[in-house]
C-alpha cells in the first residue's frame, strides 16, 4: 500500500472541497515532479512554469475524478502534464512555423491497406513529437525546409541571418531528429526526396 498516495489522495479531496492548507501541501509535494516533466518536454523553464500552473488549476477542477485504483497520483499528473505540454508545443508551432499544417496532416496511402495507413499515422506522430522537441532555431529550419518548402536562402533572408547559419541549423536539426527517432524505434523519414526537393533546399 502506498501510504503517501493515500495521504495525498485525501489531501486532493480536501483541496477540491476548498481547503487552502490541503492545496498548499499537495502543491509542495508534487510541484517539483510536474515541473520536471514539463521542463523535459518543452525545454524552457518559463514555459514549464506556465504549464505547471495550468496543470494544478486542472487538478482543482478535476480532482474529484481521480481514481486511485487506476494508478498513482504521480502517474495521473504525468499524463496531464504531458497532454498540456504537447498542446502548448503544437499551438506554438502553428503560430510560429510555416509548414506546420503539412506536418500535422496525416499521411494516408489511399491505395494501401488499413495497416499501412495506421503505420503511416504512427510514423507522422513520432516525427511531429521529435520535431517539437528540437531547439527553436533547428525546429524552424526543419519546418521551413521540409514542410513549407522554403529554400535555405529564403529562410536566411526572412530571419536576417547568414545562410551558413541556416545550413548549420538544418544539419544539426537533422542529426538531433534522427537521434530522437532512433530512440522511438523509427528510421529516417526525411532522408531522400527527389532532385528538385534537394535543390530547393540549397
């Protein structure tokens, strides 16, 4: 029996009933954990702090729905934090990066089997997650190059940086992307492409 989880479950019920002291205890216990999860996903402390506030507000709204038989409070908070973090990353990408709609669109082989379609969607979701986890310069360079079909010269002019800088962002972004995809068990979906596409990135 997890005595801490039992105690914090009781605190959760009390804070949802309006107890300020119960909220303070619950917050002090779980804030470091939620912050760690958010930081790992979004990579920016200020963003992670905002996500933490959102998560604890959601806890106040949904605390009565928590069921100890389905998992620990930490697991419940981790799922909530991951969902909030990915929502924020996707929202940020849609606002800041050209080509996001192409990235978000499900890859569907109309003539393929249902298994092929499901696999394609899983691959694209893995790619989306990996790209959202890149550092900002690498992320926008990959998005612009592969999904908005911008040339590296166009990106350099738009961002007022040397073209060599854009080339570096793309190169390091691809290396980081491959590492993340390998950890997820996928290959290299951005490899290859026809000659026109490769030329457009020069």
